[in-house]
C-alpha cells in the first residue's frame, strides 16, 4: 500500500507544471513599458570633459605652429605622434608606432596597459594587451589643430571586461 501511495504521488508531481519545449504560448511579446524596447536604442554617450591643457614642449609647440595636427590625452598632455597616450584614467597606450598621421586621421599600434578589476579594481592586476589606436576628427582650437576623438581596439578575447576599452581623448575646445 505504501509503495502504491509513493508511486501515485510521484506520478502526480511529475505531471504538474510540465510545459512543451517552446514554453507557454504568448499572445504578444513582453510589455515594453516593463521590459524596455525589443531592440537596443542608440543614444549619446556621456559627455567627455575638455581636458586642462598642459603647455606643450618647445618642439611640439613648433610643430603645431607649423600646421601639424596634435593630440591631447586625458591628462592634458599635448603631442604630435606621441609614443605614449593616456586614453582613460585607468588605461594608456604605450610604445606607439604611428603608421599614418595627418588631416585624414592617424593610426598606430602599441601596448594598452589597463587595470583588470577582478575580483575588484583595488586587487586587480595591470594587463598589457596589443592594441590599435585611431585618431579622427580634426578641430581648430586657438589657431592650432587637434584630433577630436580616439578609438582603441584590442582582441576581444584579451579584454578584461569582454568589451573594447573606453577612450576619453578629445580636442581642447
């Protein structure tokens, strides 16, 4: 008798709440008012603050006066074809070799040094990852020309966060 009771209970439990592989039928998709739109919505990123410009070296100042395009990193350092460029508070591109530099943009390769915030940023290590850097959008500021934006790209498999690094390089005006 006890075996029969256990068997009946098992059959009842096994039959309760079973759904087909497709799940429950829905007459419509999830409510966008609750779950948001079905596709990602493009939006503007946060504004990038204008860096406090540090006076360039004499050599860089002469190049800028002669018409060269400069770049200002997040610390306010000004350069023309710099070998080091701070692109965010926690990352910089070092040992940069520029393959192209001019009004149409600049491109180079180097080593991105960035914090791996695992398990957290205080305990994470600094990683060095091969990177490509592109500078675009020339703007004139007080008679000198500067790149307005930077993009750093790394192999996604090497990214500590799984994403491409953020860059905050911009023209000083």
